[in-house]
C-alpha cells in the first residue's frame, strides 16, 4: 500500500521564483534578442516623456532649477509670428514621411 501512496502523491512543488528563474535561464537567448528593442523604446520613447518637465523650469546645468510654469508657452503663443512658426514646424514634420 505504501508503494501506491508514493505513486499518487505529488512531488513537492518548488517555489515559484525557482520555476520562474529556470524559465528565464532556458529562454535567455530570446531575452538577449529582445534587449535592443527594449533599450530603444526606453531611450527614444520613454526618456523624452520624462524630460518634458524641462519646459516648465528655467534650466541651469549647475544649481537648482527655477519653476517658471507656463511662462515659455505663453511667450510662444503670444508672438505675432506663431502661425508661421507652426506652419513651418508642420511642413518639416510631414516632409519626413
């Protein structure tokens, strides 16, 4: 009877992190192939979003940054040549495609 009990009994499950680590090690080549794409995405898509905060500060390379709020946006939108600036920007943007 003891032999049938051991056949029915499940082997002890390894911790979840061990199973995950084994799977990662087995697929390491795929992760190395995916790494350049992830780096590209982080450098050229995510990082610029975090740096958009510079539009709201008076940037200094040394020292603290002064909060200026929407000062620069108001300055751009209130210039008399804003229409021409926007037109040129859109033309250059669409010329890339």
